[in-house]
C-alpha cells in the first residue's frame, strides 16, 4: 500500500487566511479513498479560505489521485474557498500537465510565491 | 452469543431424577417393610416416572435435533431448534441454529455474487457491442486498433467513424477501471456518435462532448482523450488533445519517432473547455505511422515491478515502424509488451491503435476484426 503523510504546517501569522498542507509520499489506488476522505473532512472543517498543497516531497500520483484533487477543488470552489499547488516534483508535474490539471488549479514554483500572492 | 454448559449435564439430570424416584422404593424396602403389592405399585410408579423423565429430557430433544439435522443434511426445509436448556441438547441446538444462520447468509451471498456476475457479464457484452467490431477501411490510412479490459468492464474506449468525407477517430481512457469507468466510457462513446454529425472539427466535438459529460459524472472521474480527423482527399490528419497520453509518430524517411504531447484538458475536468482545447495538424508523409495508446501499456509492469514506460514504447515504434503494415507493427509492439510483462497480472485496461499513411487507396480484403490480444 502506498504511503502518504499529510502535515498541516504551523501558521507563521495567526491572522493568515490560508493553511499549508505538506504531502510526503505517494498517492495511488491503494490509498486514494483514505486520502480523499481525510482531505474532504479537513477542507469542509477548515475556517481559512485558502488551502495550499506543498508537494515538495510528493513523489507519485496516478489518475485517481488527480481525480481526488479535482474533486476537492470543485468542492472548495462551491464554498468560495480556493486550492493551490506549490513546488510540484517534475514527475508529478508531468502527470498534472498531461491531463490539464494545472489549467484549473493554480500552481506555483515555491511556497513563498503563493503565500506572498495571498498576503497581497 | 456465547453458550456455556457443564459436561454430561443431561446424564447427571437423569441419574439425579432416577435416584429421586427409586429412593422411596429402596427406603420402603428396607425400613417400612411394605408388602409386595405396595412395593410393586411403588416400583411401577418409579419406572413410569423414570421413563417420563427420560422421554422428556433425553429422547424428545434428541428426536427433535436428529430430525432437523437430517433435514439440513438432505437439503430439505428445516426449522430452528427451540431448545433453550443449559445441557448438551441446548448446546447442540445453539450450534445448529448458529450454523444454519451462517449457511443461510453464505447462501444469500453466493446467490448475490452469481446475480452480480451475470449482470457484469451482460454489462460487459453491452460495452463490447459499442466498440467497433471491425475497423472501417479508411482510404490511404492502414489502421489497426485493439483493446483489452483488465476486468469484465473496462474504461478504455475508441471509435472510428466516417463523417462528411472525413474519418473521426478517438481513443479514451477513464480514471480507474471497472464498472464506474465503464459507465463513463459508455456515455462518452454515445456522445461521440450522437454529436459527431454536428461537428466539423475535432475541437467542436471535444467541447460539445465535455459540456454534456461534465455534469453527468462524479467529480473524481474524468476521461483523457484525443480526437483525430483524417481527410482522405487531402491526406491530412488533425487532432485535438484532451489530456491523453502522447501521440507517437514514426517518421519513415528519418527512421525516428516523434513524441507529441496531446495537451488540452481531460474531459469532465472543467465545465467549459472551448478555450483550452484546440485542433492542430500532424503533418504526415507516406509510410509515417501514428501510434496511440492508453496508459495500461506504458504502466504495464513486470515481475520486478518495472514499468514498460514511454521510453520502451517509443523504442518499439522506432524498431518496428519500418515494417510497412500496421498489423505487423501492432503485433510486434504487442509481442514486446507481452514478453516484458511475462506472467505478471495487469491491473489496467490496454488499448493500442496504429495508423499508417499509405500511397494507395487502402482496399485490402483483410478483415480487421477486434481480436483480444494476449496482453
């Protein structure tokens, strides 16, 4: 079974309207249901309006993993919340680009670039 | 529920009750010095009482248990045993009731499994019926296409349909596999056929299919696709990518394979893809070969858990592209994939399409039927 650790990073400033979740590991059909359930609950309970997925240590996703991101994106959008990706590994970026995921979910090179954008 | 009883409980009962009935007889015999008539009457009562007790606590429940077990063994209707005593018969009755309950549960599950298997088989044949049975003869385009599902129902799909002097071709792969993927594949295939008469370009077709598909599928599902339009008069080929795997083009003059990213966005991922997708042309010369595939091929694994991968597939196309016949090219690639995976069971659907531009109006008598390959 693929292993994926999800860590919510501590806020630098308490008033920030965003949360950062760091992904470590892989997402495939063996763990996609569990991950989807955890993230769906997390996004429905979060009070902040922006969620950033830091994918620095995220090594693999298949199409079902991509489906999970799409589903979360639309669920959040219907609640006026926003999802972003940052520091996507090249092999994962290839998958995202191939299916066109980056055309709907904003993707940034670094965590700083997305957070500075949100702080503005 | 746990059931507990001490061993030989019913026998202990019999001995205890027998003693209780025969004790007055023994006492009378030794201490009261009753005459023979009274003694015989007492013995008679004791014997009747003992028989009654034996019948009540031993023979009757034993008969009941035997009758129901015999019915169960003979596959005849049986009923639950209503023996609740805390002796061996109570224990046997508890065991019988418990085991028959489990047998009924298993029997129901087997029936359900058989029903579902029958339904899957029907669904599978319906799905097979929407895939082309044979490839239409396309002038100047020697084409072979085959698909194989990992399960009864697959998520891979393709179609080759003539329309307005052009041939429209698509290959698609739905997220995941099995029944949910198969249903999305069926919807897309139907939309392709229904909307094709209104389409002039592959881009229009992709956008209109997406518009109807998106609200009808679960948000976790999408379908990567690439649509082609081949114009036999002009011998020109156009495509619109919707997030599918690469297009491999064997360039016959140079003996190399070009890897083209399809681009665009997968169907059902966004509500309106009109501004995201676009129709492009692939310039082809005679004997150039266009190879399309689903990720079941590049993600085919061997016993070392290695992927077949895009690199190996591209090398295959370069190696066999010169064979000059799409069927030979197809079979050679298929053989390499088969040898690579060996006995390893594959979990994903596989589809492979080879299209070779020819100088001739392709009129071969070869029947290009849909054969399931040995992947």
